[in-house]
C-alpha cells in the first residue's frame, strides 16, 4: 500500500497534536515535573511546524521554508529543554532559541531559496545538534536520575542517527520534485515522517514512565525518612535493621545497638521555642553521623529518640562510639554550655543471638538506667 505525501503529512500533524495534548494533560496532573510541559510544547510545536512545511509549493513559500523550519527548530529546542529540566537543570533559553534564530538569519542570505541541498543539510545538522544535547542531558545525571533512562537513550540515539544520515545523503531533490511536479513519493522523506511519528509516541511514553518512576522513588524515600533530619525513620530502621542483623548472623559478626535520648529536650522547647528544638535535633543528627561508618544504621525513632545499629562492633567499640557522640554533642556551641546532653543505652550481642525488637527492649532498659543515674552518660545493658 502506498500513501500519498499529503496523507503522510496530515497523519504526522495529527500524531504530534494528539501526543502533545495528552502529554500536556499528564503534565497538568503532575505539575511538579515541568519536563512534561516542555515535552508537550515540543510535540505541539512540531505538529504546527510540519503543517507549515506542507504549505510549500502553494505560493507561500516563506511560511514553509522559513517560518515552518523556525517552528520545527524551536520544537527541537523544547525537546532538549524537556530532558534538561528532567535532569534537574534550569532551561537555557538562548540556546533553546539559537537554532531558530540561526535559521532566520540564514533565510536572509540571497542564495537561501535556490540552494535546497544546503537547506536540508543545515536543518538536519541543527536538529542533530539538539538531539545530541538531549543525549548528553540524559547521560550526564544518569546516577542521580535513579530511573530507567536506557530506553530514552536508545530512542534518542536512533533519532540522531536518522538526521545524521539525512545530513550525509539527502539533497532534498526527491521532495522538491514530488511537491512541484507531482513526482513519486520521496522514500527518505517518508522515512523521516514515519520515524518522527514513532519518536513522538515513544519519547512521550518513556518520559512519562520516567516521571512516574521518579515520583514513586521519591514517595518511597519520603515514607522511609524523617522529614526534619533527613535520616531514616522508625519504619526504615525496623526493616533495614532486621536485614542488617541477618547479614551479621550470616557473617558471624557481632552487633551493637545505641539507643539515644536527648536530655531535657522539653525544657529546651519550652524555654527557646520549637524552632530551636528543631535545630538541636538537626545538630544531633549531624554530629552523630560524623561518628558512624557507612555500613551502620542510624534513625530517628521517636520525638527526641535516636537509634544506631553498629555492625561488627563489640561492647568496647560500641562504647567508644557512644562516648564520642555524647562528648561531641555536649560541646556544640548551639546553646549555653551544659544545656545540651544525651543519654545513651548500649546493647552488644554476638552474631545471631537477638532479634531487633529484643535489642530495642534491652536498649530501653539501659537508657532508662542512664537517665536515672544523672543523664548525659553512656551505660551498657546489664551494667549497674
């Protein structure tokens, strides 16, 4: 089956318009991610540009050759901006509009209308440039994106290869003859249209999937982190702590729990206000984090109560860490000397000897005893 060139162009316009509207609708429902807005604008702009290109040969070539390509290149810039914003960077408006501006300046050249081959190569190279910038934006923050970005990389690379091929082999004569003389449909231009439609559908779906995946990751992280300090919350501590204990059991490593409670925290809130109380909590979280190793687990499990689970740590090692935390927090210049303090209960056990709930219960007993003995101190479970 052979489709006429006008039919292909009409289908392309409708595909771009439909995908643009659907993408903008998704952006409206997910307004926290502006990349979908830029992508939707790119699709609608591309549809408009293809529609203007279709006016070639009707006596209004300025709209087709100049304005149509300006609109298409603006769409290419918007597509690059969508990937740039998705990667966490701000839009770069001068570069976004640079391709369109360059084409307008090129249109002022006296030989612009006559040199069809140069127009095709220049447009292809400008589009290729924006596509390569898209690849760079996807590759640069790949570790931080934390989403399945590989399909977007592959699809964008294929899109770039099409325009590289066009810049090398397409002189535009077949398209010119088809429009002006009613010649046969230009095969390569038809390929460009089909590839553009597939790219529009594919990149819209993939970008929406990446946005949703990142939103799920962020929601999951929020569910497992303390909103004030940014460290793990109680849910994360119970789940990850259980896994840490299983790992230590498998490796036959001892484990130690530090249960920490800030001294006189209610008095600090009452005397200095809750903003200062928040600063104290943040300071303790920061100070404690300095004394822990990468493999240790640290969480805020209550209002002013924190827990540390130390892998490969016996009683002596755990007490040394606890003493450093206690001394470091008390010496912070956040309040007057003597106002900051923390009591820490320590439980240390050989590999596989205790479950996490039991460790917390024993740590609570040790912490209570430390409070009873005057606060601002460290006490091992089972030590009077």
